[in-house]
C-alpha cells in the first residue's frame, strides 16, 4: 500500500512540474489565416485576399518564414490572377510577431459563370532558429492554408451568345493624348536646357576656385611612423582593458589602428589631414606627430574592412591575414546586437594584432634600409 501511494505521489509531482514549463512556450510556433473581402465576384472583378501570420520569437526559439515566397510577384493562385499586392509593417506582440499581405486577385475565363471556384490551398514555408551555440539549422517546415471557395457571377445577360469587349477610345481622346504628350515633351526639353546651363556654370566656378587656391599640400607621414602610432594606440587600449575590461566602445576603438595598419600592409592610401595642436581626433582617427621635434600633428584614418581584405589577392601575407581576422572579431563585437563579449577571444585577437603590426614595422625598416 505504501509503495502504491509513493508512485502516485511521484507522478503527481511530475505533472505539476511540467505544467508551467509547457505554459512558457506556445504549442504551435506559427499560425496563419486568410480571408477575402467578398464571397462572390463578377468575371474580371478585382477582390482582396488578405494573408495574416503570427510567428514565435523568443529568446530560445525564433521562427524564420521564407518571405520571398510570399511576395506578390512570386505567389501563384491559379486559376486566379494576382494583379498586385501590399506588404504591411510587422506588429510585435511578444512572444509573437505578426505580418500581413494583401493580394488583389481576379478571374478571367468563360467556363466559370455561376460556379464555385476554389482559391487553391497555400503553403507557408518556415524554419526554426535556436540560440544554442553550434546548433545546426533544421529542416524547413510547412504550414498549409486551406482552400477558399469563391462564387463567380456572370457579366453578360443570360441570352447573350458571346462577351462583348469595351470599345476603344475615340479619335478625339487619341488627339488629346497626342497634344498633351507634345506639350510635356517641349517642357521637358526647356527644363533640360536649364539644367545643362546650370551644370556649366557650376563647372566653371569650381575650375576658377581650384585655380585660385592651388593644390593643397598635405604633409605625409611615413609608413614606419604610422605603424608605430598604431602600436602605441593598441598599448593604450591594452592598459584600459586591464583596468576596466572590454566594452563595445572600447572594442570599436581598436578598429582604428587595425584599419590603418592593414592599409599600410596592403599598400593602400591612408587619409592624412593636418590638425591643430589642441584639437582632439575624431572617432576613427589617430593623431600622429610629424617632424624631428614633433610639433606638427596629423590626423590619420583608413577605411579598410575585412571584406576588402578578402577581395584583395593578399591571402599569402600572414600579417594581413591576422589583421583581417582581428578586424572581423572586433567589428562583430562593436556592431553586433546580441551584446555578448568573449573576453579571452578579444584578448587573443588584440595580442595577434600587436604581433602582426610589430612584424609589419620590422618589414618597413628593412624596406627603408
């Protein structure tokens, strides 16, 4: 008797523990429905078919429908013709996200008068995305919407033997269209002439201004000094990381010396702009001193990205490869949306960048000698 009571008590606890767990996640990850604004139409009459779907978006699971299959240009609902369509803005109501499409349909045919024609069933394909690290993408799932019946009425009298099309426009209407086209063509020519004239005036003004000012000479900083400035910036960031740790903003500050160093390694142009002694460099710039006494300050910057490194045929260079990997790692932290920061990975990437820049500086010394 005691053993039987024990098993009953254990099963009751299991059921009670499973109830809140099941309540956390919706039973179906997607739900869709559609309807028409009319139940009966004439042949050739346009009507609206509205598709509404709700998908689950939680921290653990996200439903990703294939939206390209729902585009009005891709939807096929034979024998009905899709004339046009509209996609409205999504509505968020956690844990659901709702999206809606309106399709304008019509039926052209001679064999459906007085009959019920079904709008065929429609399939919404979707996938499930999880936040589990390393989890592979699962197979595609399908949500099937049932067919909708539509009553087709006749456009012609019962005694008519054929369908008479609308008559074309009259000669007067064609003459009016031709006259309007001529007036608009003349107006377009006049406005185009004014545009060309203004463009000529602007070109003459720019040429005269450049001649009067002359070419501005920007002092150039050597590659060795540029790489040295990048190493100093990385050393400063390492000191800040040891005392305050990594943040997305601090990871973004590493991108500036990496972009400049990679541009030097790839032989690309580095932007250099003179700056005042008391001026503060803007985001994406490093202040480099020029000259023997270091009185002149130059703001240097570069727009090198990881994608540019991949497009260039320099994969055999180890320094450029290390800098490209570091660029990708710090860009993911700076511009990512999840907010996760892998401190050991960032420390390794920063140390690899430092070693690559040191090799680059040594190679620049050899070239100079």
